[in-house]
């Protein structure tokens, strides 16, 4: 943990671009939108695959792990923008089930960083009425991190300005598998019948059951990679996808506005139907 704090201090000296968030700051809600955005077409749920943090640091001659610290600042900035513009849910992919194969020193640093960020930033989110939820198998995380995440989710659970969902040790396939296992146990215990299984029941077994809007309207991936990397495999079925070339720590307000404009310029289709012709029930499910 001390190493993480030292590296954050080094980053602060070497990089001057990030906004400093004071725990006393209160973010505005529903402020004037940037030019070109339409209030009625603001997505309810935006998900981010935060890619390129290590490359960002290496390009600047910094320790690769410094990129992970920069990543946390970007998350707070995007959370503030979501609050400002009326986006209800923001989901970020912080650590996948496949990331355990990275060098142990990097994994350890990431775990320490997640713990530090959870403890450091929770007051900012509390003051701005941001609810925090964690998706993924947290039982495999270090005990200190589990405790920090549990505290953050508990003390923010009643807030509703923005729902920030963080995927840590999360995998889309694993999420579907655990849902199938849970449903199978309920069938075996005669709690439900096989014919009772439908989309709504399945949704209630997925990790994203924590939110009112489990389906992202828009998925953004940075760093020029064009894949979803086992993220929200079920939930992204009809999401609009936007790929951005810049690295995650460089993704700020200008880039977010660009992504939202692209989203608003599209006509969404759900299995071939135009969104304007969908019934209220279908549109709400897709949102």
C-alpha cells in the first residue's frame, strides 16, 4: 500500500493534467449539455472497457503501474460527467477473470491500488450521492480489498444520483455460468420449474441484478482494440458499441462527448425493429 501512495505522489509531480477532486466537492446534476447533445437521447447506462493504462505510462517513460493510478482519476472524472449529464448507470471493467495471468507484481500492485482507491474516494462518492456496486467473484480478492469494497458498497447503497458498477474479477461467461448453476439448484430443490425459466428470471441471477438498468445502452472501449473481452456477454446483446483510439487515462470530457454524439446519431434496432416502433415494455427492457 505504501508503494502505491508513493507512486501516486510521483505521478502528481510528473503529470499535471488531472483534476484534483476534493472530498467536499458537490457535483452538479443535469447541467447544460455540451453542444450537439440532446437531453432526450442521453443513455441511461454507459459501460467502459478501460484499456491502455499501461501503454499510457510507458509512452511517457513512467513505470507501467503508474497508468493504473491515472486510470482511477479518469473513472472519477467520467463519474462526475455522468452525474452532470443525467446518465443513471456507469459500469467499468477494472479487472477480469483473465487478468490473473499477469505478472504477480502487477497483480499485487493492482489489488493495492483498488484498496487505496476504495478507501480514498468513497467520501467523494458519498457527498455526490453515488451508489457503488461490485460485480464479479470478490471471494478471490485479498482480504483487505474485500473489506474496503464491502464498506464502500454498504455506506453508499441508498444513493441514487449515479450507480457506479465496478467489475473486479468479473467475466461475462463466468457470470452466465453462475446464473445457470443457481437456476439449476433451484430447479433441483423444486423452488422453480424448468418452464418457469425465462429472460426475466435469468436476469435476476446475473451480477447486474443490482441495477434497475442492467443493459448498457452504450459500450465504450479505449486504446483502439475492437473486442468486448468477456465483458457483460449477456447484457451487451443490443448495446451500441463505440471504439476510441486514445488510451484510457486520456479519455476525458471531449472524448466522452464524441462517443455520446456517435450514440445519438445512430438509430437503435432490436432484432431488426427500429427503436421508434418498439412498444414501451420492449424499449424499457432494452434500456
